[in-house]
C-alpha cells in the first residue's frame, strides 16, 4: 500500500449530503475483476451525460478541480454498499484525502486499506474548509497526517483525530494481512480452545 | 460481573487477540463469498502465495449478477464481464476448496438467504461477507456485518478481522403491529426516525414485543436494513422461534452437539441493567404501512402522506430533498397514493423469502396485474422457488401476470439484465432507492411485499389496508 504522510493539493468542494457508493461508482463498473482503472468512472452519473460527454458544471469537470487530491464533502459520505470499488475509484482518480462531518462505517474502514485518509471534523470546521476549497485551484490546502492537522490556503490550522493504529498503517503503508499473520499463534490458540468449547462451529 | 449486552457477549466470545489500544482480532465463524467482491481478494491470495485459512467455514455462491431467466446456464445470457466474474468465483471456489453452490445447484440463491437456509448461520456466531446486507444474519443473534474486498482477503487469509468494538444501541418496538403492517414497515420506520446516519458507530439490538412476535423471515427483513440506518450490524436475541428455524437444517448441529449448542445459545441475551449508548423506542401500534418518496432510505412516510416540500427540511437535506424530488419526478404536496407505478419488483435478501411470497399471494390471488405493468417476482433461492411452486404460490403469480424468475439479486441492484429504463417507476421490496440503483435514471419506491403486490394490481402506490 502507498504511504500517506503529508499532502498539499487542490481540494474539491462537494457539499451534497449522503453521497452514496452508487454515486461514487455506479454498479455497472463493478464487473471488473481488477482493482485499478475505476478513476475515470468516479461519480460517473454526475460527471458524464449518457452520450459520454462531460457535464460541465460538475465540480471535478471544472478546469480548476480536475487535479483535485482532496475532497471536502457533505455529511454521511460513502453510505450504501460495501463495495471497495468506491475507494478504489477515488484513489485511482488521485484523491487521497476526504473530509466530512461523518462517513459511513464500511467506507471509512475501506479508505484506510487503500491509502486514503478520511478526516472527520465538526460542521463549523468543514464549513471553513469548504469555503477554502471553493476558492479554486490556487487555494491548496495541506493535510499533515503525522501532525494530525489541515492547513488552509490562508494558513488557518485545523486539528483532527485519527485512530492511532490506522494512522501508523497509513504512515508506513503497512499491509494488514502480514501484520495479522504475525499473531497467528494467538489465533491458533483461540481455535484450539473453541474446538473444545463450541465444537459445532 | 457487570451486566452485558448481547453484542458484548458475542464480541467477547470472539476476540482472538487484543492489542493495547483496544484493536482486536475478531475470529470469524462464517465467511460468505459472492462473485462481485471476491475476485480481487482471491487474486491477492494467489499473488502472495497464501491459502484460505479455514475453507470449511467459507461458503461461496454467485448471486449478484447471475441472470434470473430460464436457460441461464447458457453463457450467452450473460455479458462478458458478468461471465468473467461468475467463472472467476467458480475457479476460485474449487481451487481454494471452499463450500460452493454454483448456479446449477438448486440451493443457489442470494448469499444472505442461502446461509440461514442451509444452517450455516447459527446464533452467537460471527458472520461476514463482502456485502453490506450481511446484517441480515443478525436475526439469529449472530454478529454479522459487511466488509470490503481488502477485508475479504484478510478473512480468507487469517479467518479474523481487525476490529474495534462499536457502541451499543437499542431499538425497541413495543406492543403489537396493526393489520397490514409488516417487518419491512418496522425497519423502514426506524430508519425514517433515526436517519441513514443514525446508527453510525453502533451495533443495534432490536427488541420488544413486536420484534419477538416476528417470524425468522420477518426478523431477517428487520436486521437486513440495519445497514441503511448506518449501523455496523443489527441483532435480535435468539429464542424458541430461532431454535425451531435452525433445528434440522443441513449444517446445524445434531444430537449431543445440538444440546450443547442450545445451552450456550440460551445465555445469549442482554443482561438486566446492561448499558446502551443510545436507545430508540417506537410503539408498534403507531407504525403504519410506509413507502419511500426520495432517493435515500430515510425518505420514509406513511402511505397516507404527501410528497414533502424541500423547504421543510434543514441544512444540507434541503438540497438533497430537492434533488431527490426532481430525480423522482414528483411534486411537493402530491398524495403518495396518486403516484403511478409501471414496474413492480418483489425479491432481494430483504424480502425474497417464502413468507414474503405468501403475503404477495394473499393480495394477488384471483386478480390480475394492471394492464401494461411489468411485474416480476424473484425468489431468494432455488429452494424458496421450489417451495413456492409446491405451495401453489407460483401458479397464483403466473395467473395474475407476474414473471416468475429464478433465484438471484436481480433488480435489487440491476447488475444483470433486470433493470429499470430511464424514467421507469418501480415499487420494490428491496432495500435501496439510491439514484440509478435499479437502472440509469430509474425511480424506486421501497415498500413491503404486500404493498408491492397491491401496487401491481392497482397501478399506483396503494395503502394495503384498503385491500384487506
Ligand atoms: S439482494 Fe440486493 S442487497 Fe441483497 S445481496 Fe443481493 S444485491 Fe445485495
């Protein structure tokens, strides 16, 4: 997994609430058996007309936001299905950080497994970042995971919370499975005990 | 010992390792796998030279994009991409040696219907699947939740999941339901109350008389949509109804093991005085047959209501409601019972079980669907289909003009050819009304099976109480 340490980039404002995974990547694109290549279909139905032409006023189609690396979004981002294609599409597009007042649970976890940092902030602070993002291309903000802070283009510093374990994994780009396999003896001990206690499982 | 909730008890019984910061390795008793979210996970194993840790606890079944029309074994019925996914599952299931129900097996069906039906799902277990509606299995008092593909790979490789404990939430439905009100109305009414984010960070335990009175089918419908309320999982404590359903299923314990299991299952309830971080209570008598008007499952109203005015909402919801109403092609103030429907979809892991079909048959028996209506009934599994045939339900459906399909997810997510066309309006028994969920620019109203059946007959969203 790619590391996430510090990022300075363009932030796209998407104030809509309840952006669900079907909006992020419509299910017609779930038929691939690969993990990459979904970026071009990120937000497909909001981004393109049926004939494949771009919908001009969709934020990521505007010239100043085409290279966004941060997304500032409305409440309850990523609700809906558990499809990991949603974070894959976001990452493949080049977005590495999403800020909102809340995220759906599964989506939130999936982000960390794909090198994306989801940041939860209170409404007032999301509003500040949203305003900053609306300024466009030159208003780059900086997300510093180590320091747990976002700095707006005006230099305002906003602190955020992040789970210590997840932070470490992102900073080091660590793969979960390898780590868990190191604890295999605990798992085997548990399995041994369960074979006695709950043999029907 | 301090009193524990049902969730606390199941959680504690499955922690295989706990790190200092409270991050746990939760042992997984059953891992259900389908064709859409697993190919990349199996590929990951192969690339890393890893095996499936417990193939005996892993069950694979294709459901999301298999065709549901006759002759579906013919590969020509599937698009190239769907075929690649189904073939990939076939290959992976055989190569890694997991339990497998291919399309040609009568037991094939929607993964969340097959699991309970075959007795894979048992009380007190941890169950995961790369699909958010895994919450369904919570009806058995099993801790069941959806996971992403990276987690699917993690469970395949280690039989554990890295988890932090969620908070406890209690949803109590007191008293009795009124006639015409079903499990689907309960679960939609709860989401209408709490919102789609109301359960975020929680595991919900549903309890109360109205929940106790439900059959296992009804309980599965309630837990199925815990995820639409944002919760990680939904749970209902096991009781005699649960044991009666489980007993005798192919993979349920037998003999002395059954007795041992039963002894443990009987300890699985929330202790008197246990702490809940959030409590929501609804009166069963107050719940009415409901329908969704918008494009979020929280956009719920009693069928007697009218399309709301976006201005009546607050904050970001004003814009979301405006967008929903426009997308749905409705007018604020319009009576819900005046909304005309052209498609009816009955099925999915929410409402694709035998009891659902019996409710439909009761409404449509001896009647015909409205002229021009496209109405399909898609059983949740091959066994549900067989039982409906045996009970004569299938004949009632066919005579009324319904298409009687083969088992699969079908129009619930429209990955296969079963889709809405642009502007089509559907009364659906599934669980999601998101934009484009059932087809590009398709419009979905979520309802109970009886209400969907009523809409098929009248051609409009209909108050089922007017027909009974
Ligand atoms: S029926 Fe619908 S919700 Fe259920 S598993 Fe299939 S696609 Fe998911």
